[in-house]
C-alpha cells in the first residue's frame, strides 16, 4: 500500500498553494475573485480524499464522497459568476498539480491509489457540475418568477384603468340605448 493518502492529507495546504499558483497563471483566470474564494473547499476536499485513501479497501466509494454538503460548494461559483467550464478546468489543473507533486517528491504510488484519487476527482467534478447547474437553474427560475411578478404588477394598473374605462363606455352605451328606447316609447304612446 502506498502512502499517497497520508502525503495528500499532510500536504493539502502545499498542494492547494501550488494549484492556486498554477490556476492564477492559467489562460483565463477569474481575476476578480479573492484567493480565499478561489481556494475555499479545495484543502478540505484533498484531505477527504487523503483520509479515504488511507482506509484502503474500507474507503468510501468515490461517488459518495461528495454527497456530503459541506465537502463542496459549487453554488458559490454561480454567485461569483464563474462559468462552469472554468470550474471544471480548476479540477483539471488540480490533477496536473498533484501528478507533478507526486513526481517531484518521488512518492511511490500504487495503481489502486492513483485510480481512487482520479475517480474521486472525476466524481467531484460531476457532483460540482450537477449542483452548479441545479443551483443556476433554480436561480434563473427565481429571477424569472420575480420578473413576471414585477411585470404583472406593472401591467395591473394600466389594465385596471382600461377596464374601468371600458365599463364606463359600456354603461354610457347602455344608458344611451335605454334612453333612446324610452324616448321612442314616449313618442309612440
């Protein structure tokens, strides 16, 4: 059994710093976000993977790692207006950083550990994408509902005035018709 899990857990801060430097120098970083906002859950996510790797065959399946809400927060990226493509790219950068880190430190890694690590990252990307997309869709739905409520409210006043005017015209026509019949009845009688 390799010590990848222990190394990742012990070096999570260093890996995140390396990742951040790599991300900042990438082609299209979201430069207006603070370092804290960018790094937010990454250290925790690496620690979770590291702890699970240390469990060996008792490790939680990678697909279940990210179902725990506090382990990832892609919804924050929607509010930060970070495109989903960039969110996915951040995890691709993480994989490259970890691979380079492992090579640099010459850590002997078992194939199963590498496989688990990569599966965990793939599941992290998938769950982040699902939650990001769901949150963005809910946000669009809320914004649409608010827009329609405002539009309905703005249209209500002119429509009420128009309705009142139509009723007034109808009453005048009704009176005019009644008065006309009344006059005809008098002149005929």
